């Protein structure tokens, strides 16, 4: 009986931590950038800088047409090399690294009004992709 309660408590704790982690990431993304659904991301990103913050391998397999690959680690090192006068459209697999990149870019002087994150992540993107 005690083992059953232990398993239930652990499962509830895991669910609570997962929900809190996702909630914090979503809140962080909203505080530092504007979240866009797939269709809006595709139409609004035409004149902006589209940045894939995933690692090189997933980028090589497939990416949004016109995107540049700047892995998330480069943002913490201040090596993004992005123009501040153009809109920046960030995406990754699940918004987590894009939210971190947006936070770091905002700290480096980029305006929230010019930072956008693909809300659903790359897998749910319905626009043009390579391969």
C-alpha cells in the first residue's frame, strides 16, 4: 500500500514540475517576444531575419525556407550578429530555446516589438520547409 502511495506522489510531483516548467517557459517567451502561430509566422517573417536556434544537425535535416542557423548557445556568448533594425523571427522544436534566445537578445538591446517566436515549434509549422 505504501508503494502505491509513493508512486502516486511521485507521478503527481512529476506532473506538477512539468506543468510549472512549461508555464515558466511560456511566460518567459511572452515577456520577451511576441508569439505567433504558424500561419502568422510565415506571412510576417518575409521581410525579417528568420533564425533557427536548434543545433546544426536538425537544421541540416530540414528548416524553414530562408532561415539561418544560429544555435541557442551563441546567444549567451553575444555572437548572434543580428541586425537590430529588422524583425527577428526565432524558432526551435518546442519554444524553450527560442524563449531563452529572445530573453538574451532583449538584454542585449533588441526591442520586444522586433522579436517573434514560433508558438508551436518547428514540427507543427505548416509553411515552406526545406527537404
